[in-house]
C-alpha cells in the first residue's frame, strides 16, 4: 500500500486529485482511482469522492488489505467505522456523512466493474442510511453567532471577512474560495458577489451593508485575482478556509465544533427564526434546486411556534365552540 497527502491541485472542475495519483510502484490502484475521479463532472463531487476514497484506502491499509481484494464484509465494517469515528475530529458521523462516503466507494467499485477490472463490486448491496427532511447539521443561535464573529475579528481581517460572508450570506466553502475580485461589484447600491453554485449556475447575491463595506475595505486597491488570499497572496484553498474556521471555533468556545457547513446551516436557521421569514427567498440565496433541501434547516424556535399555532388553532375550533 502507499501513503498519500490529500490536497487540491487547482480550482478547475475535475482536477481535485491527490498528487500521488500517478502510475508507479507497480500498483495500478492509483491509476484506476485517477481515471474514476476524472470521469466525475463536478469539482464538489471530485473533492467528496477523493476524500472518501483516501479514508477507505487507509482503512484497508490498517487491515493489510488491498482495495481490489476487499469483500462485502470489509465495506460493512468500514461503514461501522465511519459511523463511529467519521465525524468532526473523530466523533460519530451524521447519517448524511455516512451516506456520502458509502456513495463514493460504491461509485468507485461500480466504475471498476464497468471497466472489467473487477467481476463484481463489494459495495453493490451496502445499505446506506436513509435521508430525510431533518438536517442533522448543528447550527449556532444568535448569541453563539455573535460570540463566534467576535472571536473571528480577533484573528485578523481575513478571518473576520471570511466568517462574516459564510455566516451572513450562507455560501458553501467551495463557493467562497472560488470567488475572484472581479466577482465583487457595486450594483443598485449593494456590494454583490457573483457566485457559482453547484451545477455551474451563476448568481449575483447582495451582501449586507456592513459585510459589503468590510469586503470593499479588504479588497483595497486590488483589481484582479482571488478574493480571499493567504499570507503570500495566493488563493485561499478549501482546506485553508476549513482550518481557519476551526481556529475561530476553538477561540470562540461556543459549545459546538464549527465548520463552514455549520455556518451555512446557522445562516439558514437564524433567518427562518425571524418573524416574516420567507423560505423561498432563503432557497434562492442558498442556491438549492429543491425546496426540500431548504426545509431541512427549518427546525428552530420559529418552527416550533408555527407548529404550535396550528395545534392551538385546531383545538380552539372545538374547545371554544
């Protein structure tokens, strides 16, 4: 078996490939995996699949097992391993995380069967957790969000601007790090970001006045290049942003582990908790193709109040009549 470091190569779709995925050392597995990843159309899918494959391969290495020799029982055991330790910092993973990782490995082996490399897939009949409308992703309440942003401000301009956008606009981490300075503009009195959502859909999204001002100040005199830059002026990578969010989380101590996706969920749940919130507007801003995806975040105090009002209205109809 072989060791690897999983890092993004560049921002082009289909190019998120581990550097060590080159044919060599007599093992064809890296070649097979590279071909499978190249066959994926979306960068987000490539990133998710590459991460899952690395974790599966490391699990196999721990058993002195080559992935081409894996059997159904090995994949079943890996599912248990991911469920128990595949979450943030080795904690139990959500059903969605388990489902995505199993989908990746199932896709890989289906590709190998389709290319006549294997006769059958060890992941063909693996049971995946069922999905539902409820989102298991943790979310900050308003007090925690304020504390989190105060901690981000203490870490400097980059951290504060990035966290303000993630929490205030609800962008995916991949959407934020792919933004260029040219994607920011003044339009009808708003500072806007032209974001590329999943599937390549482009959308202009306005920032709040406060965050818009911060972004303009952060850009300064720059006229081109990546919006978020690292210490040497290069584009901030997905993992850079992820690790920056974790640093802020540790500093903030808000009672839960915060990742970019937690901030996206917090954006949604905080908005839906406000009086007069309109879920279709949130759906549009989050770039969800289906309203069901947005409804998964509708689980705060506002939801309970709305459901309670339904029960109260029904009971009032027959108890007070």
